[in-house]
């Protein structure tokens, strides 16, 4: 593993920006979804433009394709894709539209990824962060960490999540072992 503790510490440092609107046991409502989102953003980064080009090509042909997701996933070289022109770096470009843009970015993902964020119930957290002038700061901070699989292998990413969950549960005073994922 390459700098595992540094990555966890960096992600955990975002919690400093949440103080006030959030109590320590609530940090996970923001940190975990954004960690997942940043990882997905990094995974798709190398093929982002190709996916957007293929989407434009499919729309231009005006041929009804039963499931364009399969085609776009193939172009993305993943089991998911994103059709939004936004990414973490571009989200930072419009601070006054960060909430709307982040929501649109998440909605640009294929259905299985959108389902994950629905389960996180992340939209209310976006609104809460925005109301408290924290959303731009938090997104900007996450944009600074590179979670691409070439730099953070899947096993290390799993350990990062495990450690974050452990810290959130410690903040909530949960008993030993409650944080382990099956």
C-alpha cells in the first residue's frame, strides 16, 4: 500500500470543514459519499471525453438504441459511465452554482451509480452543505486527492473505507467491531 495513512488523514481532514453544521457522528453522511464520488470520478477521467463524444455521436444518428448504457460503459472501460460534462475540477469552476452542478453531475452517472447515491440520501446533504457555505470548500478539498486505481489499488481503497468507517463509528461511540464491514 502506498501512503494509506496519508490518504485517510487527508480525507478525514475534510471533517474540519464540517464542524458547526455537523456533529462528529454525522461526518460520514458527507465524507463517505464524496469519497465514493471522487473515486468514480478518477476511474472515469481517462475515458471521459470519449464517452461524451460517443454520446454525441449516438444522439446525432437519431437511431433508437435499446440500451445505450452498454455502449457507453464499453467506451468508459468500466461497468458504469457519466454523461455529464462536469468532473471534480470543473465543479470548482463555478462556486456559485456548486449545488446545482454537483447534483447534475451525480445525475449524469449510469443508473447503478445513481442508486448508490440515492441510498446514501446525499441530496439533502448537498443542500445542507450549500446552505452553510461549506459545499464548495468540501468539493474543492476532495478534488485535490487522486483516487485513481493506478495510484490507489482496490484493496487499498477498501482499507481506506474501512478506516473511515471505523473513525466515524468511534466518533459515535459505537462498540468495538461495529465498524467492520462483512
